[in-house]
C-alpha cells in the first residue's frame, strides 16, 4: 500500500513514453486488467479493510478509461467476463451489505464501458 504512489508514477512515466494512441490504449487496458486483479485478490483473500480503497481506485480508473479510451469489440468481451467475475465475488457477501454494495457499484461502473 505504501508503494502504490511509486507504482502510479512508474505507470504514468511508461504511459508518457508511448508514441501512438493505439499503444497508449493497449497499455491502459493492461492497467485496467491489473486494477481488476488487485480488486479480485483483495476480495478473494478477505482483505475487507482494503475493499473500499481498491474499489474506489478501480472505479476511478474505469471512469478515466471510459472517457479517454472507449472500448472496441475485443475489449467489450474482456469487460463482460470481468463483470461476471465481479458478480461472483459480490455474492460472497450478504446481499445489501456494505461490501456487497461496494462491489455492486464496481459492477455498475464496469458496465458503463460496454
């Protein structure tokens, strides 16, 4: 968690070193997959103290992705698979609990990419 700001700076530097919009789009979607895996890891390992932080970070990233790099058909298939995964993870928690609702918010945000 303490190294996260350094990680973000490194990602931003890598992004700025890319030349074409297509390279940047691919890199950003790779980062999307990383954010998703981080969230999945936290939920699978019952790290409830980090769910809100990770979900907010993920949602913020998805919002940026939506406005700057709209998804194409191939990306939409990956996004639909992510939604199904998030729905399964959401259902680990009791319906309408704090964690269930936060993950549902993440699902809704992810759906906006389709």
